[in-house]
C-alpha cells in the first residue's frame, strides 16, 4: 500500500481533468482495477441500486460540458432506472493509493456513432457476449446462456459484428465532485467541487 500522504491536497484546475489525472495515476501506480467505479442509480420511487462498471473516458454532451462514459445493455436494470430517473452517482475507490473520488450528475445516452465506435474496439468474444446476454433477465440455466452464445457465433460466422441496437453508452455530466485522500488520525483531506451558476466552486469539507 502507498505510504500515507501528508499536507494539503493539491486540486488545481478543472475537476474533470483532475478525475482523469487521478485515474491515470491509478493506472501507472499499479492500483487494482484502476478504472472500476461504483454506479449508483435509483428508481422513480427512490429505491437505490449499485453495481461496478468501468470508466471508458470522457466526451462532451448536450449541455456543452465534458461527461464520464460507461457502456452497458440498454435493456438492463441499470439502464431502465437511468431512463426513468436520469441522475446517478459514481464512486472510485483506490485502496492502495488511499484515495476516493465521488461524482454526481445528470445522465444521457451517448450517440449511436460513439457507441458503435467503442463497440468495434472490443474483443470479438465480448461483442458476441453483448449480443447473447439478455442482461438482468432470468435464465433457467447456464446452458441457456451458452446456447445463446453459440447461436450468436453461428449468426455472425465470418462476418463483422455490428453494435446491437439495445447496447451502448451512457454519459454522466457532473454537477458535483468530492475528492478524498487519507491522512493520519482520520484527519483526511476532503473537498467538494460543485457546479454553481456556470462555474466550479471548491470548498473544503470536514473529514
């Protein structure tokens, strides 16, 4: 584990750029699963749900601001909640670096062109899996899933595999960040960076 840091946390610049820097540092530092992030959603009734997804970069969304991308089945439970209640929260936790990063914001789908470009960058086996898995639905057995995979392989044998119409990316456009870094005696460094009146406002928080 990385030795505990000392002194104030340096958070100069745009928070989306800071997020990318923290992810890159996690990658180069050998942190396990550096792009893994918890995605929290809620139903329209306010019932929460959380799972791990992977950070797949950033892009500019409909609000003209940079957002955080991840990809999934649009018919999955998470996508149904995001469609019904288009807000979400993300948490990165790099235990070996003694760092945590929280993000909150609104959600929208990325374009079909962006989804297709990412889909084509995936391994062929992963593309087959995306077509084969009726994500979040009930299965009678694993054999049922294996049969769907074999049918997909046969369907696309010797051919390119297009992006399924039920699969693609989501973009979370941040409205709030919380950067946290561990310090001795639980006197951690913790800052909120919030989008207010068109600008990012940074405030120190008690740990």
